[in-house]
């Protein structure tokens, strides 16, 4: 009894100093090692940037985060105008270019995604490209777009939305799918809806969103660099997450070529939003030549559909977009979302 009483007294008397000493010891081992440090830093990007849950993804992120430890101070916001911009550049379309080459050129891109190392981007941007049977065009756009976006100091990811099967192509519905699927990965600020065959010629054409929906293609080499017609809203457009949500996205009803971009313009105008465009000397594109694909014939119902837009837009859009995701491949330069979107 006396012994226990004694022990209790000793513990009471020495508990506080002992506890402090132990805490100090734990703190010292933790912060001198460096190992724990990198773990600590890796937490933030894991939670916000990536939702891939395979072990491989986790490891990649850990490696990436530990590489960043050398960065001496917290990143500042990237400047209003990137110092890396070059203006108009001469584009080349080498027949010998391969996917391996483009991967070699873009080692900092992982699973289609990139963010600047030395500053925090002003916007996080998802680039959505609908695709089927255009592998050559895809190669050229990846080759030009990755360095272009990096010079703009953007945090971005490129998504290819691949229509499965041989049914008539539906660009607009694929873009709706891209929006919904990309938001499962990250809370993107801005979406660029991008044709696979259009390559931007001038990096002052900024792939960021504005107060109003933005149309980025004023001119292309195929049309003598003139706007195709007043109100044209196709090719490449930029809408914020909220702007796109507000118009209920694209219509799902346009199968085949044409009309869906005019439909989006009507939706935007119904919301009293105004389309903005960069200056025409900047908003220039090269259109890589191709024949009209089979499976993407001109949609002869497009005028009829356009007359109905104002009555149906609330019910036909991202809120009614039904599809089946067949696979999601996270490849080095892009995320390949393959979907069954049904048929007309
Ligand atoms: C535009 O440029 C591309 C690439 O050089 C070329 O394939 C295409 O034929 C050009 N189109 C026109 C109409 O000049
Ligand atoms: C995307 O994945 C599908 C299914 O695996 C494949 O058939 C298609 O070729 C892929 N597309 C691209 C552009 O990687």
C-alpha cells in the first residue's frame, strides 16, 4: 500500500517535466528526419487535385510532392500575363511525329494534367475534346496544346471523350459527358470545349474563362481568318463551370454535323449573357485538313431543332444526359473517357 502511494506521488511530481521531455523527443525525431516532412506536404495535393485511388496513383503523388520540397517558399499566384508567352508561332505538322515523341516532349504532364511549379495558376481548366477515328489530328493537337497551355501557366487537364460504336457522332452530348466526368476528378473553374482538328496559332489566345462565355475561334486558315458568320459559336469555346450549368449545357439531340453550336449560342442569349471574343489577330487557328467522316453526316434536322431550343432547353441538357461510361484510361498525355451515348 505504502509503495503504491509513493509511486503515485512520484508520478504526480514528475509527470509534467517527463511529458514535456517526451514531446520534445518526438518532435525532434519527426522534423529532423525529412521523411515525415514530405508526408505532411503530400496531404494537400492528394486531397484536392487527384481522386485516383489506386496505390500507383498514391505513389506518383507522393513522389511528385516530395520533389516539390526544394521549393523554398509558398507559391505566389501566377502573374496576370505569363512571361512565357511567345505570340504567333509557326505550326508544323510532321508526318513522322509519334505519340512517344509527344510524351517525351511533355514529361511534366501526368495523366493529362499539369500545373506550374513556381506559381499558383489563376484558373484550373479542363480541356474537353470529343473524338472518334481521328488519331492523327489528336496527335497534332496534343503536340501543340500541351506546350501552349504550359506557356500560359495554367493548371489544366486534357480529356478525350471517345464515342464508342458506329452510331452517328454526337459532339454536343460527348461534351456534356466530358463536363460531368471531369467534375468527378476536380472542381474545375473553367471548361474549354475543343474540336480535335483546330490548332491555336497564337498563345495570347488565353484558355481561361471570362465574366461572359467566350468564343476563341475568330478565324481559321480554311476561311481566310474571318468569322464564319455573325453569331458563330463553334470550334472552341470557354465557359465557366457555372455559366455552363446555367444554360443546362449543350442539347443532347444533335446527331451528325452542325447546329449544336448555334443551339448553345441561343441558350447563352436566353440567359442574357453576351458572347465575348479575343481580338481577331490573336484568335487564329489552323484547321488540319480532313474529309467529312462517315458517321458524321450533316444533320438535316438542325434547323427544326433550333426553332425548339427556347422551349426545350430546361429539359434537354446536362440534367438529362444519360450515358454509360465504358472505360476511363489515365494515359500520360490525356484522360480517355470512352462512352456509350446511345443512338438517335
Ligand atoms: C490549313 O493549314 C493546314 C496545315 O498546314 C492544312 O492542312 C490545310 O490544308 C490548310 N487549309 C487551307 C484551306 O489552307
Ligand atoms: C480510348 O479507349 C478506348 C477503349 O479502350 C479505345 O478503343 C480508344 O482507342 C481509346 N482512344 C484514345 C484516343 O486513346
